[in-house]
C-alpha cells in the first residue's frame, strides 16, 4: 500500500500539471471543450485526493489480498496520465 500511496502522489502531480495547461488554454480560448478539460482534470484531482485520504486513514483495514489489485490499478492510472501529459506537453 505504501507504493500505491506514493504512485497516487505522482498521479496528483501529473493531474496538477494537466490542470495548469488546461487552465492556461482556457484563458486563451474560451470554448466548451477547454472548459470540459478543466472539469475533467478537476474531477480527477478530487478523486486522487480522496484516494490519498483513504490510503492514509484506512491503510490498516486493507487486507493483503487487495493490495496487488490496488497497486495494479494505480500503475495503470499512472501510465495513462503519463501518456496524456506527454501528448499535452509536446
């Protein structure tokens, strides 16, 4: 669970970088699409912050059988956000 927690912190940083780009673009181009991207990133940021809260407060309640699945999902999310950041920043 410690690895999942640290990877979720990395995911939060990736989402913050996306949100920065999307907000910057929204100031330049006012459209429904850019607003949708800001909402998308904002909701993902909220989801990751709630996940972090649960990881820190409920870690003793996670059974060992669940931990590999939580880690696998977190790694998949990290890969997806990394690709999205790479596309967004290039």
